[in-house]
C-alpha cells in the first residue's frame, strides 16, 4: 500500500520515528511546504495518520500501518 502526504501547512513537517518502527518505509527528512512524501506500508494495511503541533518547534506526523479488523 502506498500513501502520499502533501504538506500544505506552510511549515516543515518532521516525521515521527515510530513511523519507520511500525513498518513504513520512505524518507525521514522533514517535508517542506508544498512538497509531497510517499510512504510505503506493508501489504494488506491502510495508513493511520496523526499530526502534532509543537508550536515554534514545528509539526510532526506519524504514519502507522493498520490492519482491517472485522
């Protein structure tokens, strides 16, 4: 599964380290304004996304693969 995040926040968005510990692959460099970033997730998962605003310290995004539960 592929997930593309487009940064339209006007600020840089850092990638939370757990994104990669949870099984996603992609660049860990901060995402610049008007830049998009591709995250590849393990097969048969979908992205769960959370963003934090740390004020002057910036924004951070977590992309975590989730399996569908029935």
